[in-house]
């Protein structure tokens, strides 16, 4: 058997050495402050190496104050500056915060709602249900949301998150206790959000948007860890609902605003970085604090956005199935973000002054407060972490990993090795292998819809055939392989698998 240290891969001059199964290290060289790591099988590594992901990962190692390793998840692919599927942790005191390393769609994330309906009870209602959801859940580019909003309402949502929805009867208390951070970031600063961003968001509260965002009714097909599934309230043949969207135009505007301001105020730091899309504000600077406050406000906005979509979904199910949502036990399993930056405490390698450094130069390991940038990566904290809702603290944080329209999605739980390997993170989805432009040239939306309906009993409705073509199952990596790697590494353990029944898209 070949020793792991003898296994080396090279892609466009970038050398990767296998540390152990599914763990590939890019040794530190040149201006890299720390090494980088790719968590992938050989098959996934071949796909990851097909674009600029590895170059972007190497670039990320040059962020000031970066700790341990820059990490790429199994679903990684090229992004803007920082790879999608990337995780980078920088020191809160001596490092920086990078808007581009969090992403334009701040708190793009997923929530799963359980029901007590079985697939047999749903069968025969698919066409009616997909039509009703599409008619009642706003989607597509531009405005249109569940609530009419004004400046005062937007300010309250940015400040209070799902607590605002609770006050206005769009949520129940259990929705907050089953959401990451209780559905509210207390560091939010609405005053740090531009009026232009607020104006873009005020008519989009409770809307899916476009692109890869969707609402999907699913059935549970497989249970892998029955004890954990029971704690999550999942069982075979159960109907669940998955909602995937983010902070809409508001989050995009916040990212754009602060990238521009950082370029103007911190040009010296920008000049030291290999890609302007990594533009970062130094820790402790006024812009770093303002961006963090604005980002947390966008996080709150996105949670309310998904909450209002869930509220409207409950109403649709009531009409289609003729009973109250409470009687159908339409309860939030969990809501988790996958484009986010957070202050978290992690144990990392430090130098003689106690600052995070490369493991090669470490004199000690200490707990440090870090800005953990997760861009297309999901928090995956193991059992026992106080940040996990009380309902799941003994079994680990729920993780929701959506697949494509024609593939299954997965529910995982935080794995025991996630803190040491990935700053408590895992993948966020299947990961694209094809651009939207290429997808539209290779797939015809109406044909994709017909094949999904006729061959797999999946009912899809979208604003246009082009949207369906862009999101065809063939443009994504194999989500089964992504989840297999996560499970075998112990960063996210398989709990259950679901399969699409109805899907609506913008």
C-alpha cells in the first residue's frame, strides 16, 4: 500500500500532497502565510482542479492574520476572489475581515421544515401543490415579497431578525430556538447599511430570488443514523420542505458598498493581496467594525426572508391539504447559513507573541478569537458546543446539504473532527461543474422539466426555461460523493437523505 506522504498531485504548477485519505495539503511557499488544504476524494479533486479554485485558495493564504490553513470543502469551485466552498479564519485583533471571502449573497442558507405528512398522502397533489407554491411564493429577479415594507420595518428587521417576525405573527417561538443563533445576530448595526441597500431590500422580504435559489418539497428516503434522525424528528417516507435563499439585493449591495470603500481607504493592504476581490479591512479599523455590523444586519434580513417564505408555505399547505399547519406539524428542523462571517473562538497555532501563524512556525497552540469566513461552507459544530440549540446539543448541529433538482439532498450532523480539520465546517451543496452560460447551451429547460416529471416524478416550476437549464442536474457535482467524503472525514456525519417531489425556482 502506498504511503500517503508519497502521493502528490500537481495542477498548473500547484502542488498538493496527500496528508491522509481525503486531505490534501498545498505546502506554504512564496507569499503564502499558511499552507492550504483541500478536503476531497481523488475524483472530486480532479473536478476542483478544473477551474481557478486552487489558485484562489492559494491567494487566500495571503490574508493578514490568517490562521492554520485556508481550507476548501469537497464541493469547492471557483468563485469571486475566494473559492466557493472556502473557509478562512483570520485573527480578530491582528488580522482582517474580507467581504469577498464571505460573498455577495450574505447569509445565503437553507432551512428545513418537517411535516407529519407521508409521501403517500402527498401523491396526487403534486401538480396542485407546485402551482400553489409558485403562485404564492415570490421568486425571480427584482422586487416582490411577502410583506409591504417601509424604512422603519427594514430597520427593525436588520436589527432584530426573526424576533421581528415573531412579534408580527410570522413566526412562533420554536422557529427562533431551532435557527442558527436564534435567528438574530446581536452585533447587527443597521446604521452601517447604506440607504441604497435598504431600498433594494425593502420590497424583497419573503422572496426566493433567482439563480440556484429554490423551495423544494421532498420525501425522506434513507435514514443512516436512526438515533440522531429521531432527535431531528426525521423518519423514512416523511415529507419535508427545503428553502434555499439569502439576503437578496440588500446583501449584494452591502458587499459592493464595502468592497468599494475598502479599496479607497485601505489601498495599501489591497496592493499586498494577489486579487482585489480579496479586499480586506484591517482588524480594529473603523471599516472592519462597520462592515461586520452591516453584515450581521444582512444576516438578520436573510433569516427573516426565509422565515416569511416558510410562513407562506405553511399557508399554502393548509389550503392544499385542508388542515392547519400545526396539525401537520410543520415545524422548523433547522436553519443554517453558508455565506457568512462570524467571530468564533478556535484553538490555533501561534507564534512567540501569541499571534496565529503557520503550523510550521508555531511555538504553541492557543485559543484565539477569529473571523471565520465561510463562503459556500456550512457550520458543522459537534455535540456539546454551546452555540448549538439546546434541542440538538447532545447529538450535534444539524447540517443541510442540498443537491440538484434531480438528486437527493442530505441532513448531516456536526462531526467530531470538524473543529480540528475545518474550523467546524463542512460542504454546503453539490457544487457546480458547469457555468450558467454553458448549461444553457447544453440543456433545454422544458426538456429538463419533462424528463424530471416523467422519469422521476419530480414536478418543477420556474420563471423561465433558461432558469431550469442553468440548474439542470447535469451541471452539478455528485452530492453523494461530496457527502461521503464529509462523513468519512468526520466533519459532517450522514443522518438522512431526501429526494425531490416539487421544486419552484426564480
